[in-house]
């Protein structure tokens, strides 16, 4: 069964959480805007939380446990409509200021807190907040982070433990699943009026939930789970690549040896209903010797030795071989062409990963290499700025790009690659 195209959708429940030194009067406005829809409303109101309380970490952490208890109570109250085990029957969340810190840290602590979509405004979460864990555990599908460039409070809050400037400077990565919306003239509270809620929050919540989410290899801690996940990719390869795949079919034992060196060579596309992989990208850092052999067409995929795989460590320059990317036929959006949702998520997730490694580990990728087995693969290579440099053993074109030689404006390249190039020029962006 093919996933439905994006359209109108009414979330079963919308939860709101306010900030400090307020009773969150905007929550009543939010409820009024949604009052004519089937969506139920629940406002997390923890009274007027004063500045003195806010400066005491122990009191702040107490709110995390309180929100968890309140959340479970509300889910139980709306159990006829809400089902946390179904991605398209989960509540949505809008949180402001300290409410962003409470709710998102509660998600990190308690895996049974789940949302479909989240709107953050005036966020005081740190820029490197661990979204990876939440997406890996399928606790959230999509995030909208509204940033006010005239908002002084995130900067002020960043001096306190566990808080940061995501409400003004944005999160470090995950652009494929976190939409950063910048408002040049907004301060801390301008997001909270009726017109903004109607024009931006409601349409965001009413998008049809995506049936797919990303899972990076480094987030899989259990070897058996990793093995089971890899085992599923063989069927995807046979479907996507057909007879071209047979001569270079990678045995599971070899793939398991690769991930002993570097589990993050894989990013998987997961069906949120079945929790099974329906797509993946294999992008492996390799040493110079192996890179040259692949570039020269003398090594096939099933001949790549684990000894040639490079682990992600700090302060390094690496070359990456894009071995394969595939999405099962049943999980491609018809009518979207090459860049359908699944491929956009995989390419975006992979490049966001490289952005993260650059910012936090000073890792820079210098070259990308790939073999175009299909017409779609050839188009992808071109969209990444790659050009042909030879052929592999079967006669398929080998493509390469040296990132430092790409145009500074990134014209003609996929958006995620343009972001990566900007970060390489300025890691603080």
C-alpha cells in the first residue's frame, strides 16, 4: 500500500506548554483557533513560574517529571482518539520558552512521551540538543523551530545548565526533519498572536503525518537489531537494482564486519507503522588506497575489505564512497519524480550527518565517489555536483566530486549540499 500524499489532517490532540513568569494566556488563543476543528486541546499550565525558581536546576528538573505525569493523564483522558503506538494518531505539541525545555527534556527521559509534530518558539534548548535519540526512538515525526532574531532570552538562558540559543541561532543539524523558520523582527513573544497561530501553526499541524523516519547507524546499539535491519536491505536492493545487483551482492557477514569499524556508514529509512527498513543509504569513509581502487573500477562492492573502512574520529579529512541508495517501490511517492520524500530524507539525512561531524568533531569530507547503476543514480550524482571519471568492472560510470571545487553559491546542487558547503566555509553557521 502506497503512503498517501500530503494533505489535510486533523491531529487528535494538541498540547501547549508556556514559559516562565506568565500564565500562558496565548494558550487560550490557541484553543480558540482550533475550537472549530475535530482536534482536542490540552494546555499544560504550571502557574506563574518565577525567575527565582527558574534559576534553581533542581526545581526545573522537577517539572520534567511533573509534565510526564500530566501527559500520561491527558493521553488517558483522550484514549478514544489518541494511540501512541500509531504514528498518525499521536498528539502534536506547541511549546514556548521554558516550555520547550520542559517538554523536550521530558521526551529524552521518558520514551513513552510521543508526538507527531512539534512547534517550538522562543526555544531555550541547546543547539546540540539530542534530537538524534528522539528520532531514533520514533518519539517525534517533524519539528518546526521558529527563531526570533531579536529575542534576547535564549542567549541569556544559555548561561544556565542544559539550556541554549536554539530559539535565536537554531539547532546544529537535522534540517531534513527540523524546519528552521527565521523571523528577523521577532522577539520572544511575537509568535503568540492569533494571526501567526492561524497562518503557521495550524497548517503545520494539519499536514498528513509522514509514514517514514530516519535511523542513523550510530543510533542502533544492539548488534542483533542492526543485523536484522541490514538483512532487510537485501530485498530492497534486488527490487531496485534487479539483475545488476547479483554480481556485487554484499553478504550480511561482510556488512556486519564493516559496521564493526564504522556503524554510521548506514542511514536507514524506517516505516513508522511496521518499524521495518524500507530504504537506506550506504556512505562509507574509506582510506586513500581503497578509494583509488574503487575510483579505478578494480574493486566491486562485495570486495571492499573492512580494513579499508575509516571510523569517524576527531580532526580528520576523509573521502566517502557512496556505495548505494535505495527506497522500496511501495514507499515512493508517485508524481514527485526523482526527489520523492524517501530519497530527500535519505540524502538530506546523510548530508546533515556530515554537517554534524564538521561542527562537533572537526571532520571534513574532501571527496565523494559513486557508481551510477540506474538513470536515477546518474541524476543524483549530477545533483551532487559529480562528474564521470571512469567505469567499474561492469561498465557502469564512476562519478566523483571534490567538494572544495564546487561553486561557492552551490547553484544547481541539492539544498542539503549547499548547507554543507556553507558550514565548511564557516563552521559556526
